[in-house]
C-alpha cells in the first residue's frame, strides 16, 4: 500500500510518525525556510495543479491520499479532491476541529481578512495580527498600530506594521506577557483550531480583549473527513 500524505501541519507529522510500517510519502509545499520534516519519505514543492497531482498519483502508483494540510490550505484540498477523483484513488481529509468560544470570550466572527480589517477600528487601536504571512496586506490601511506574527517574513517586508518572527507552539504565560508588553487591545486570528496556537485565545480571555476570528473555508463535499490523527490512521489500516 502506497500513501501520499499532504502535509505541512503537526497532525500530518504525527500521522507520518504512526505509519512507519506503511509506504508513505509526505508532501510539503516548501514555503517555510526551516522545514519541519516528518518521519519517512518526503517530497517538497507543488505538483503543478490538478493535472500535475493526477499524474503524480498515477506515476507513483498511489493507493490512497490523505490530505492533512492546514484548514486554510483550501486550494491544495480542492486540487486533492479533483486529482484523487481523476486518478480513481481514495482520498481522506484530516481536518482538525475549529475553535469554539467559551464563557468570558469576546469573539467576533468574520468571513475574510478584508472584513476583519473593516471591523478592527470599532474594537481597538493596538492590534495583534496572528494570521501568518498570507493576507496581511488586507490590514495595511487600518491606520492601527499592528504587531504581526509570522513564521517567515512576508516578501517584501511590510513597513506599516511591526513584525514578530516566531513559530508555535505557544504557552499562555508567554502570550499574556506579549499582549501586555505591546499594550494590545484586540487580537486577530484565523480559525485554525488545534492546541499549538490556542494560547493567544486564553490570554485574550484573561485580559478581556476582543478577538476577531476569520472563518475557515468549508470542508470539501463528497469525501470522507475526519478530525483526528487516530481516525485517519484507522481509515488507512481498514
Ligand atoms: P494552498 O494555498 O492551499 O495551496 C497553494 C498551492 O501550494 C497548491 O496548489 C500546491 O501547488 C501547493 N501546495 C500546498 N500544500 C502543498 C503540499 N502539502 N504539498 C505540495 N504542494 C502543496 O496552500 P497554503 O495555504 O499556501 O499552504 C501551504 C502549506 O502550508 C500547506 O502544506 C499547509 O498545510 C501549510 N500551512 C498552511 C497554513 C495556512 O494558514 N494556509 C498554515 C500552516 C501551515 P500546486 O498547485 O503546484 O500543486
């Protein structure tokens, strides 16, 4: 059995670590400078759209695909669905659950980065922007002081915000210290879900700060979707 595991997430690395008895090739887009390589075989870089991925599945005699990419990597997921269908290969999507508000949270849901930027001036003046590199230009015109945290710097580096280069997982104490140090009064995030970057939400709650959450893209229709690494591993072993 040969599996293509579309990765770039902690869940994909965990799954690869559990499947060392299966012929798995993990695939990374190769966007970050310091790649976190999973166990086992790895390929890096785009496939060249749906046609390229379809050819790759055929050329490599792939028996199953697991799309464990980030919930916001919607293009890759769309391509995986189309290519798996074209090549006649079963596909599973592993998608961690989104976050949910609890008591004390002041969350504001929006559909896009542009909508978040429009809402922000009504909520605060000093922004902690934690949506990664992609899409931060939407916030360039808010006129609000902004601390933008990303793994790698956007190209070209933005001049309208203060950049903080860092990579999770993050702890609540450190997030509290960061929010206080910069006198942040509003936080912006994508609904990525998961434990690794959740600490900012706990910190915002403790400081009674509003949080703007960008809704994740819809899950694909017509393919099985699971939420945990264990469920993905058992699908592959069936
Ligand atoms: P995307 O917009 O959905 O995909 C754009 C293109 O990048 C795809 O069409 C594909 O190129 C290539 N690509 C994406 N993931 C790939 C993979 N695992 N292996 C090979 N090629 C891949 O993706 P994205 O949002 O830029 O995310 C890129 C990677 O970063 C993903 O692997 C994702 O898991 C990870 N990541 C994303 C986020 C996020 O917020 N978006 C956060 C953390 C990690 P071709 O069309 O040439 O095949």
